[in-house]
């Protein structure tokens, strides 16, 4: 089957703000392309140290035709780690127009409810693969099974999102952003 051509509208610029990652370098300084909070600064009476944790969250901001719109991509592991970093980085969520979940593992979903509560009920599109809601577990080397918390569909709906469950590509932000959809697993390592 031949892939369908998808045309994206042109943008003036894209800014990516990493809100959570596995690593943070507290001694890194700002540069022309990277802004870092200064060690020792305070924000709202708190030390301005961003934190790292197993997981990921990013804010992708698209600027086009004088308008600025953003997408939240994933939500880290803990309920409050991403929210803390948003405060420390003094990042506004006012331009968020959609949320995208890369997959349903706990290290990408932990702060979802907290982020949605901070955003308020705005009927935001929430792009997610249908399998993200499946129950998950890991099997430890000793054979013990540990259940992982699944994405809570009811909690998302209660917070007012518009679920867009799709295995295929999705266009967002006035056809300026493409979410690729499911990516095939091609190696033995990717058993899932």
C-alpha cells in the first residue's frame, strides 16, 4: 500500500521546551538556542532548580502568521514533576491547543490529570493510540509481575478533553503539525 501524501502548512518557527527528561545538567548555561534557569535563582520563593525523572514531557510551540499555538507532548512520570518544572521555567500554558500522548507507559502519563487541571476544561483535542488504555505490566528477571497504572480514560474525560483515538496520522494546529500515528516495531527488542 502506498503511503498517503500529507501536506503541512508552512510555519515561521518552532520552539521546543523540554519540561521533563531523564537528565538535567544544573551547571549548563544558556546559549543562543538554549535557555537554562540559573542555579541559585528563586521563582515564587522556591529554588529554581528544574528536576529530572524517568519520563518525558515537551511543549512544542508553532509560530505562523503572527499566531502562536502549542502542543503538550507526553506528561512525565510523577504527578508533580512536570508542573514544578513549568513553574521553575516560568512557562505559560495559555497557548496550548492540543495534547499528544506518544504511548501509554506510566513515564509519559504521570502528570496528565494535573496538567489538565492547570489548563482548565477547554475541550482540547487529546491525540492517543487506542492501545494506550490497555493494562500494562512488567515481568522482572525473577519472573515476578508488576502491574503498571493504565491511562485512565474516565479521568481524562472528566477533565474535559476531546479524545482523538487513532492509530494513523493526525493533523493539528490548523494543519501545521503532524502526529505520525503508530510506528511499526521492527526489531526483537521492541516486544512491548
